[in-house]
C-alpha cells in the first residue's frame, strides 16, 4: 500500500512540504537538499533491523549486510577527512558531542568553548544542556573590534581554567578557524582539542577550509549541513585509545541501536562527497556566500566581522534600521518565501527570542544551482522583504516573484 493510500493525511503534508521547499529560497546556513540516492537509502528497508554493536561484533543476528554498509560508511568517512578512525553511529551532532565529551572527560571536568550568544552551540556548554550539567564549561571571547576569535582570550582562559578540553568550531561564525592556534594553546596547558566542524564539514572535505587534522584530537560533525547527507552525526580521530573510548561512549555509553538506514545514507553521501563535483559544489558555496555578503553590504547592511570566508554570514540588522529585530525580519522574509533564522550578534542587547541579527547561508541554494550573479537578485528580494515588513500584500507579491524565480532552479531529483 502506498503512503497516499495508507495515510493520506501525512502524504498530503509531505507533498505540501515538498512544494514549500521547491518554491522558497532556503537560506538557513545549516540546511541543505540531499540527492535522490541519499533519500532512497534513508527511506529504505534498512530501518527494519537492530544492529547494536559494531561491524563483526553485533548483539543481534542477521547483520551481515549491515556490517558491510557500516564498514563502507566508516572507510569513506576516513578517506574523506583523511584520518584513521570514524564512528558513523551518532544520531545527531549533539549526540556526537556528548559521546566525544564522555570519551575525553570525566563528569565534573572542565572545558572551554565559545558561548552560544557569541556563535557557539548549545551542546558546547549552554547551562540547560548535558554539556553543562555533567561537565564544567567556561568561555573564551571574540575580539570586540574584529569580531573574530580572540586567541589572547583563549590562552588566558586556558591558563586560568586548566581545562581538560578546548573546544572550537561554531554555529554562527563566518570566518576561517585557525585549528593550529588552538592546538598550540592546548599543548601549553596540557588540554585536548575538540573541533566541532558541523557547519564547515563539506568545505573541509572538499579542501576549501583547512582541516582540523592533525591539530584536533577529536573531531565531531553533523552530516546534513554543507556535507549534504542525511541528518546525523559523525566522530573522527587519529588516536587509537580515544577511538576505543569514543566507540564505548557512543554504544553502549549514550545510544542503543544505530539507525542503519541513516548510516547507509551517510555512506552514500560520503561517496558523493569524494567525487570531484563535490569540490566544485563546495567552492561555489563560498563564492555565493561572498557575492551575497557583498550585495547585502551594498544595500546598507552590516555583517559581523565585515564579511565571510565560509558558507554563512551574520547580518547585523541595526545598521539598516535600528528598529529591526531578527524575529521580525525572519517572519517578513518567510512571508516572502525566503527562509532564514534570527540570530544574536556579538553583545546583542536583545534577548535570543528577538535578536538584532539574521544568519544566512548558501549551501542549499548552491545545491539548487544558483551562482554568484543570482546573489544580487537574492539580496534584492531580501531587502525588499525587509522594507515591506508588516505589509501583507507587499510580502505576498514578493512571495510570488520568489516562487517564479525558484522554478529556474529545480531541487535535486
Ligand atoms: N541547529 C544547528 C544550526 O542551525 O546551526 C546547529 O546544530
């Protein structure tokens, strides 16, 4: 029985969601559109079975093909990131980070990271997250002038706290990360470096952003952002002992049975990322981000740190109009068919539910085939929607134009 026959309600909502994706510009920096092949693996017969354990060491019978699939996923991940060990089972980035913490620290141990408000992630020590409930976070800062990582602050915090782990890698940071500097400071205080490259994994895999290896002891990532795979997590290391600890921390430490349909979809995505076309894709993401950043600056917006080196930019809306909040602009843009997310800017005076900023990224629109020349059109849509804020008819008109524009750029099928 098809889904349409078995459950028309869900089928209809899925069809609407497909239309929404097709007819809007997806500018959320952490989202992407996967290939048909990845989708096929994710929605497959592989969801039917338990495979607790690791290849060759399972707690259930009947895992022979699962062993081969997981081994392929591991081998491809190692090749992609040029490292010795990979755990492909984490269900998400937050799960990957928790398992990495468990492998490197004992409960109560200290670590330092960038806080959420400055561009970090909730699993990097936000007070309600396990990372702060079981471990002790402290935070280093951005340089207030350049709005980039202040390595004097990293060093000072590291010397003061003597952390077990120094965590780098961010959710709203538009600049290249200097992993070597983090390692230098970690070596000075006897800490381990953990790099969460969730946002930039695709750029790292393609060689467009410097690799965290050999500087980081442990690398975590999601697989669904610039890497363009299914939603999920991944942990990498070159250290044999850490690898054993990571494997224990994922299973049985923090997860049960792996989602093997997702592991297969990760393997498919890693296979795609190993092809030369993926390098061109990753290069185009960055070119598009720079072009969009320039077009927005030309319209009077201020970008945190003045621009971008990667796939995302953080727009400080106050330069365009001091009254604008991220929440209002996110809503106006959505009504105009442009999907984004409100985001705090460094030292934001507004709360996280309002914010003064907007985070924009180009991974998804690059997958749809938009190029640099199209970024002027995208910036013009954005600015028109900002100016039309609160004007339902004006936003609906832009929504129609955006939908028409999107027809030129089909989703991957
Ligand atoms: N929620 C993701 C993001 O949007 O950056 C991070 O996990």
